[in-house]
């Protein structure tokens, strides 16, 4: 080892190197030192520039992902009628079952580590007996101007061509910037490896990937259901109408009050487009300009 | 490792005798060779560990023979045109023909042995996609009219069952390349679940 | 005079020549802490981030505070020495090196803090593979790596002559110096090239340094979170960084001065001057903080107010007022008086400032996350021993590497000091002459 | 020196490399973290990958009996969804129904018949075969019959309807014991009794809430938990927003601000348990101002004069004194109800928890009658039963004929006292079918003592609940996704609805349908018992009953061939008749007068004069009314072992995996209690320690606690989570009828100093 190092060091022996060059050409007497420094510097700087410019190359790829086809793609949206909703929690459990959302357990629940893709948000005001309270189911709002998408450093979350704010589990590095940036706190992090007992593993839905520890997960508008129904229809040559999608996501399907409606916002005749025009319609935190694709209906507006 | 890197003394002597400039150059190439050997070794080791060519299927199934008999892929891999998975045929499928002895393959009677014991043939699934990838055979075969061989290689000429993944060479880039070529969306949600 | 200089260089070379028991003792203690931190980190990787105190919606905890803190400290060196070099402040000469080392190491640990904070550290390369330019984190990655590269070069360039001296004198690990000195022999031409290189780097590094901390503030400011979404965050963070950086530097200087006996080199005047700079920064910090809270409180937006009230009179009441009083006001009072700008005064102020600034980072991140815009969930945060251990490990590793640097390389730039001693007086006289009103000389006649 | 340094460096390098290696290896999960390897499926072979099937069945998570469709992939049940066609729930399914999968795949299910191998409650079990288990029981039963002690066998049954209940009844009948104890009666009893006295119908009422314009909930848990379940949520949402141009008003009179109150248009705070006074106060206004439905009263009711005589006491002022509702509100509600017809007043099991439960149920029914909302669109409906073919009457042998017809108790809550006293006779064997008295009954400690007196206790529970844990033999039943069963939903839609429950997956473990076990048991007992059970298994007996529906050749499935009928029944999962026929008063009223009776001739029970419910406990010592809440997730404790429900928790209070005592913030402030602190809740029957949740919707003199937690057994997810409020309830025997009220206890609360019990 020592000898090896010795010989390696010899390469940089200044005297010898200078002698070497002196013997061949006396003009470059002081060249080597300068050149080496310059070379090293140039190398370092080019490294720096590579660092700066490599990501830029990916912008091209990024733009390609949003291919602009001629066919108008649907833009999925959801309308939740709070006058109908009784906050029974059917949507919450249905979502859990459909999307393999892990159970936190008593200890982790105490530490506020629970994951709900669909959660019920509660607000309360007033004193007995003039109390007012409201519960509202809140999935990911799938904002058109999503604060979470802008901040993801690796493109693990993006807005799909059909308007779904998607999370690609396999790319997520778990920096939790998106969870922090989301003004609705509708993104969840796998603090620990999700645990299923051997028996509960039977229940896992094969259409939805399970998430490993350390990644962020969120509502997907049950896009696997959309894909499934669409493939089925395409192969069987059927046309899909708004009816097929109206109660498609697991939460909408489960809702006993049918308070959740789903559909294509680009289709002016769809139920969601119709409901969205209702005077009762409002969005959560409209003033932030996130432009959510989840619309709420309520006769008296929810105080924010 | 450290000892391995020691210079052989004879070489060092030679190096000392010859001029420095030349010696330096020789030494560099010597390091280069060493590096190539080490790197090559590492790569070989990794690829050896990585490849799982050790799978032995329970029955030496002859694809070529079956195709020659006029069968199609879909005859056994029944769900190719109907579902997401191509599916490995079950024993019932085999017994449609093989309830009586056919041909002369020494593995062929095994089918009936399994049937007698009431067991399924424990085929080992080698083609697997990661759990977060959605790949529908139906869509690619029926809608895109792809040929099985495009991913699975020439099974028609194969006389033995698959022992290693044939789709291992498929990377996400390859999927996306093809999608781009045929003007299919490369939206992440198209294939990720 | 020659003799004094020689004793100075001898003192700088002492740790390079031999390692005393103090070095070993310090190393063992520090490495013990580092080992403990590594153990905690291995646990964290095995169990996931669930082992920390973070939760929903408190997705960022003290790791992120450490990140901002370390990046802040990093502004100690390069920026200060670059600014001082560009402005040709002659008193800078003995302090540049120890400042620049802080920069390089703090940047490394800043970057490490982010990686520690990741849920999937194994996928960290995704940032390069799939980087998205829209994300402030990517800006950070770019800026910090540029800054790190730049600072290493900027640390390295002035080190070359010193390495050549060591190589020629045959002190310490000559083999290493032979490689690193790049055949520098101190000829006029080499010197000229080196000077111009350093000059270019000094100019280049200033905007990069400012960009880094601005971009760090963008991580918070570009989100919609209450009390983060503020235009003032960029300059606020830059000032905060310089502030904590100088404080860090003063502590390092005091330790070096004490342990190497360099009272004759790192003089009281250095502390005094840096103290004044620190005081200036302190005043700007107080001004900014006042500014931010006044605007937030008078704006009276409910979501922001709930965060502000959290700090002012809520759960973080003690930390907040502790930070304001002991982190900002007390140091300002100490530094305001010439007597307070003694070594002891400066160190006291610096320690207070460092703790205060760490709290400031903590109080930027945590209270905002405990009060989200929507009424539920309300967050709470109690860091676990894992987080504290890893934090302690990072700090210990930082100090250890700093000691190690002093062990291998001269921590005070010997040639610069020497050069300064030889050139400074004529140089300064020359320069001062240039400032003089033209007519004055004529009037003399 | 140099050597030293190098080795140190090497050491550091090695250490660093090890650390890196360690961290990297632990980072990557073994295998594919995105798809989790599932355990092999038992049974069905030849399931190809991705094989998917939807099986129609019926939910059993609550008595509502919604139609469900279960998605099975490769033989595993993966998702339960509501059956879109079933008119009961129209595709909707509540959180409990969705969680059914966790009943099936509960890791702590009993997988084999078990026999106790240590002393009771030691938790030592020995696996036995089914034959062993059945013969062991039949040995004991035979001995009972031989010794003329057949009546000393008791069956506690937790289902109120269906063939399996009929099968148990038949078994008891032929065996010769009158002790078939329906444990559901304690919660539904008051309303059933009220229905019986007014209309001669021994069933719960159904409500046509979809078509009502005005709904007054008298303490009912329309959206909390009712046996009408999803039906209420669906129909009332429809009434509120489902039909263009129509908008029903929902008024909730209740003691606390419940889920129902939140979703109602108006909440009227009422003193706990005084809904009868409120209903009669409204009736007073209706009668006084002659706003009632005169036509209906004249044609189809009996003893209206007696009612109008009696109701004179219930002036709005008097009612205010009792209920705390201002007179103007009472008058307004009466006017609104009279004007916005159809209007209904709804009571359910949540209303009748107090000692005057029977009175509450009766006054609500009377109010409906005055409004003319009986058997009318948008009113109270009489649930019609599906036309099942009854089994042939069994022949009884001399043993069965000569045993006493006196039940050991007419109320399950009083069972332990009778057992302990051996009065009227001791109990020798107890069979527990879907009942868990050691948890679910008031003050379950009493049952603990009673259990010690019973030589043989057999449990049929698929879970190790508290009672099974204390039993001698456990013969685990299939869960509802593995068995055949018929489902007659709790009254909701009115028209006959019949749901079939069929195995969605092959049974996972060595469990057995209890119906099959009864039949086998009967066979092993021989004689007339054997002949009374001529079927090979339960499915056969069930199909015999279903053939009655086939023979009517009406309703949603009409098929010529019985096979065809059955296959389409299994495919649809339910059968229902066409429309409900309204205003069939002459047919439905089974009273002696044939009319709606304001004054019952059938029962000797009259109007009681009490206006307020009875509370146990002195007000000075125990200042708080202790109210119980049945949350939608657990109702009375059957869902605590399902993590999905635990994780859903109390939706509006955001409490999970624990039970809380809800208390008014001001009261708490006065007592110096903060949110989430532990308090000691004490009644004269005992005390528990529980965390506090401040909630402004609770009156100052009331504390509220949810049922469902506090199991000491029942698997890993239920055990030790929360507290069971029934532990501190006082058994109050003063109420009329057979009702032992759940809410009749007053408590005091004490802050626990330093978080520890001051005891």
C-alpha cells in the first residue's frame, strides 16, 4: 500500500515534472503548474455546469409527458353534496379497502400517523345549545394548479393528462415537500413499513400497488377503476357514458346517500358539470387559487 | 485486497531500471489492466448473482412440439385475450389431451401422476412485472394487435419451458419508446397503479 | 518580526506535526457521539421515519431545521472571506482559512441533513435522474452543489502555497501535500495566476453564496403555508445566514486561538471587527423579525394569526421569547459596547446567537406546520431521542472533521499572513493615498 | 507513526463501509414492496391468476341486511360493495358493511372447535374434532332429558329474524325447554311492545322517509346507528336533496348534539329521555287545534276520546317544565307537522334507552296516528314479511310436552340473578349464539358470577369474545361471508324483501355452520328431535323455506323452474316483491278492535302517569346523567375487532382507538378538567377511568359515552382498547314492561390527580 502510494505520489513530484518539461522545451518552464491548475479548474467548473444543465435536459421529457392529442381527453372531477352527506364514514372505509390503505394501529394513531385517502374534515363553532358543527368528506382536491406538484423535486407527483394529481410511488424519495406544500393536508406519508397480518393480506386489492415505507401516498380518484371500465368498454365495443362514471370511485360507490358524484368536467352534459354550476357550489379555500376539481355543494356555505 | 495490489518486485525493478517517463506510462497501463480485470470481475459476479437461471420447471414442456401440432398460444394461455394476465394453464387444461398418453416425452406421464395425486402442476412463474406496473395482455394483444413474440421471444421454436424471465430486458424506457412510436399515451397513470 | 511569524507558523503546524492527547481525547468523544448518531440513523432507516416525532401534518421537524441551520453556518466562510478579500480588508488574512473550512463542512452536513430527512435515502439519485426544475428543492440541489464546488475550490486555491511550503519543509504528510500542491513552487508567474484565480473565485462566490440561502428560503416561501408565503424570506434568510455564520466563525476562531496559542495572530482587533459586523447583522435581523411579525399581526389573516399566536403566546411561547431575548437582543447589547467585543464577549454572544438562530429555524418550520389552513388535523411535535442523537452526531462530526482539517492542513493561511505582513503596509499606504483628495498634495506645497 | 495512522484510517474506512452497507441493505425491502405476497387460498383449485368474480350476498354487520356484492379475486374476497339493484340500499354501504372483510380475515378467529383444558377463563384450549365436540354436548343434553331437566337448557340468541332463529326455536321446542332467550329484545323490546299494543304487530315499524315532507326525530339516531341503517341515510338524503322541487325538513329532538342533530335542519335540545312528553305536547296542540287527520281517526282508530281526555295534562307549559322545550317551539312544530304533510315522528332504539322507553315509543306512534301517517306514503309503514314456507310443525315427545313452560326469566338482563338464586330453577347448560353477555349486558360482572353456576357453556362464536373465553366448548361458526343464510332485513322499505347470504369464499378454517351443528346435534339426540330435523344440512332446510317465495311467482324474480329461480336468486342476491300497498288498515291492524288503538285492549298495560324517566342515583352525589351513544361504527360492540372501524373512530370528535367521556367544556372548566385528561367516572355500581373529550354539544348536566370499546377479549384489535360504559350501569328494574333501561344511571366524575387513579 505504502509503495503504491509512493509511486502514485511520484507522479506529482514537482521537481521531476519540471525537469521533464525543461528538458524538452524550456519555453513552458512554468507551464505545467498553471496548466494543471487550469485543467483542474476547468474540470470542476464543467462539473458544476453539468450539474446545472443536466436537469434542464429533462424538461424536454417533462413536456413530452403532456402530449397534446387532438382528441379531447376527459378531466375528472368530483362533486360532494354536503346537504346529503351524513358523515357516516362509508366512503372512508370503502377507500381503505379499495386502495390498500394501511392501518396505523392504536400506537401510531396516537402519534397522528394515520393515513386516510378520504377523510372527514370537521369544523365546530358556538357553545351549547347554539352549537354548529359540520363534517365534510375530503379526498385529495386534485387541484388544477396544484401546489404539491410544483414542489416535487423528482416528478413523482404530476398532473396526469386527465387531470388526476398522481403520485408515482416508485419514484418518490420521501422528502415530504408535497405533504408540506399541500394547503389541504391531503397527502400522507408512510412513516413505517405498512403492516398487514398474514390474514389481512388476502384482502389486498391486486389492482392497486401497495406502498413501501418512506413514500408519500394520496387519493388517485380510483384511476384503476377508470382504466378498467374503459378497457372493458373499448374491447367490447361499447360506448361509455356519464352514467358509467357517475359513482365510479370507491367512495362514491359506497356512499349510501349518493352524495358523491364523479365524472368528466370537460363534458358539459355530465352530472358533475351540471352540479358544479349549482349556486350551492363552492371549493375549499378558493382564495388560494388552487382551482380544485373537487366541488362541494352546501346550501349555507361552510365557514373556512 | 491491499496485498493483491502490491507490485510484483520484479516488475518494480524493471520499472526502476527503465526511464521514469516510460516507467510512468507503463505503470498507468498496468493499473488500467488491473482496473479492467477487477471491474470485469465485479460485473460478472453481479450478473451471475443477478440472473436466476437456476429455475427448473416441474415438467420439460416442449413449446415447439405443441405449436407444430397446430395449437396456438391462446389455447393454453387462455386469458391472454380476456384479461390482464396471460395465465399459466392449469392441470385441467393439460388433461384435455394428456389424460391418455401422447408422444414419447419422458416427462409426459408426470401430468397424469399429478392428476392422480390431485395436485396442480407447480409451474414456476418466471415472468413477473413489479407490483406497481399495470400491464394488460388483452390490451396489447387484442387492441394493439401485438405478437406474443415481441416480448416473449421466439417461443414457437423453443423445445423447453422458460426458466428465466423473458421480459427482463424490458425497461420502462422500452415501454415508453414503443408507446411513443405507436402514439399511445405515456402518461404515468397509464401503466402505473 | 521574522521570529514572531515563525512562531506563528510553527504553532499552526503543531497539530500537523504531532497529535497530542487532547486531539485523541476530543476525537474519541466526538467519534463516540458520531457513532451514536450513526446508530440512531441505522435504526431510523430500519424502522422508517416513524421512529422520529414527526407526524401528520408536521411533516418536517428538526432535520429540516438542521438543514437550514447548517446552510446558514456555511455562510461564515466563503462569503465573509470573499467579501473581505474583494474589499481588500487587510485584517482578514488570518481568518479566511478557518472560515472557509466551516463553509465546506457545514454545506456537507446541510446536504446530509436533507438526506437524513428523506423517507427513501436509497432513491436520492432520483433527484439527478428525474429532477424537475420547478421544484425549489432542485434549485437547492443545484445551488448547494455549485456553492460546495466553488467553496472547495476557493478553499483549495489559497491552500496551494501553504501546501507547497509544507511539502518543501517536509512537515507532516508530505505525500499528501505533494499531490495536492500541484507542483506549486511560488514562482512569480504561478503566484500571479493563483492570485487572479483567487480573485475571480472571490467575485464569483458572492452571488452564488447569496443565491444559496435565498433558494433555501424559497423552499418555504414558495408554498402556500401560512407565515411561510412571504416575499421577505429571501433576504431574511441571507442575513440570518451571515449572522449565524459569523457567530459560528467567531467560536471557531476563539477555539483555534486558544488551543494553538495564536493570540498574536487572531488578535482582539479581529474579534472586534467581526463583532461589529455581527452587530450590524444582528440589527438587521431584529429589524427583519420585527418587520415580519408586525406585518403578519397587522394583516390579521386568521390562518397566519393562528401560527403567530402559537409562537407569541401558545405552545412555542418559551422558545419564541427565548429566541428573541437571548438570541437577538442580549447579543446586540453585548456587542454594542466596545468592552463586549472582547473575545469572551464575542464568544458569549456567538453561542447565544447560534442557539437563537437554530431556534429561529425551528420556529419557522414547526409552528406553521402545526396550524394548517384547514381546521383539522392540528399538529403537535415532540422530537424523539433519535432525532436529537442524529443532530448531535451531525454536529459532532462537523467538529471532528474541522479538527481533522486542522490536523492535516494549516488552519491559518500562513503565506497570506506572511504576504500581508510583507506587502500590506506599502499596499495600504498606496491605497489610502488614492483616496486622498487630489488637491491636498498641492496644498502641501 | 505512519503505520499507525494507516491502520486507523483503514479501520475508519471499514467502519464506514459497514455502516453504509447496513443502511443500504435495510433500505431496500426484500422482494417487491409494491405487491405483497398473499397466502395461498384454501379449497378452490384451478383459479387462474386474476380470476375475478362478483358474488351477491347480504350484509350481516347490522340488522339492516343490505344487499352486497363481493368482489373475489383468485378466491379471495377483496372488496364489498352495495348491491346497486337492491331497493334497500341501492348500492350504498356504510362503514360497517365495508369492514366485513375484516370479519372474514380476522387474524384472531377461532379456527377449530375448542375444548377447555384448564379452569374456566385460563385461556387454555385443546383442539377437538367436530364429532367430539357435538357428541360431548349431546351427552350432556341427553342426560338432561333423561333426568327430566330439559328446561334447564337455555339458548341465548343474538339474531331476531331468519331461519337460523327458527331452527333454534324448533330445537328448543322439540328438546323441551322454554328458555329460548332472544337477546335483541332488550334494545328493540319497547318499540315492539308499543307496536303490539297499538296495532297488534310484534315488529318494529318501517318509515317511508323518502316521501316524507317533515321528519321529527324523537331522539332517534337516524344517521348515528339504527337497525334501519343505510335505509335512513339513503332515503332522508333523498328527501332532503334527491328530488327536484321537494325539500323535506328534518327536526331532531335530542339530548345531545349528535350526528343526526348535525345533519338535521333544526336541533331541539331536550332533557334526556323526555321525548314522550314532547310527543304528547305536540299531540296536545294537534288535538286542541283540531289539526289531526280526522278521517283516519274516525274510521280506523279506537278510544280517541280516552286519549283526548288524558292528553289535557300535556299543555305546552307543562311539557316545557319536563322537557325544557319552549312552548312556542312545541306549537310551531305541531303547526309545521300539520301543514307539511306527510309528516312522521320517528323513534328507534336510541330513543327508548330510558326507563320510559315504552311510553316514548307509544307516544310517537300515537303522534303518527294523529297525523294520519300510518301506512300512508311518507308515513309509518308496516313491514310485510317475505312469503317463506314454514317448516312442518314438529311432533313433540313426552319429554318436551311435560316440561315446564315457565321461562327462567322474561328478561335477559335479569338472568344472572335468577341463575345465582337457582330460582325458579338452576341452569345446567347454556348455548350462546351471537350473544356475548359478559360484554354486552348491563353490568356484565353479574354474568361472570352467574356463569360460575352453569356446568356447561357452549359458544358458537367465530371470535374469542369474553363469553366464549369463559365457556367450556367453542364450536366456531362460519363468518357471514362463508355461510348460507336467509336475511329478512329489519323493517325499512315496507314491502317484502328477502336477501340470500351465500358463501363468497370457501370457508377458511375448520369452522362449521351452526345450522348444520344444530341439525347434527338433533340427530345425535335421536327420537322426535331427530325426526323434527329431517334435513341433511342447513342449506336444505333453508331452500325448503325459500321455495315459498318461488311458489308465489311474483316479485322481482319470477321463474317457472325452481332451479332457475334459485340460480337467479343467488345471482341477484335478493328477492323483493313489487310495490308496497298503502292504506290497508283493515288488514294490518291485528288488535282486538281491528283498529288502531290509542288505548290497548290487548295488553293490560295502560298509560303510565310518569312524565320523566327514572334515574338511579342521588342528584347531590351523582350530578351527571350518564347517557350512552351507539356510534355507527360499533353500535353495541360488534365492531371493535375491526381495525378499519377503529381507525375511522368517532368521525366528528376525531378520536381513534379509544373511548372518551364527552363532557360540556364549561362543566369541565369548572371542575378543572382539560381535554384528553383521564377522569374517574363513578356510579353506585362501580367506576371506570376514561379520557375526556370536551364537546360543546353536550348539556352541562350530562356526560356521554360511546358503546363498543372496552373489550377484555375479542382479539388483538379490540382487547384493552377503551372502556366499557356498561360496567358502571345500574340495573333498574322499576320500569314498566320488560325493559331494563340502558340509560338510567347518574354518575359523578372526578379528575384524576397526576394522571393516576387517586384510589
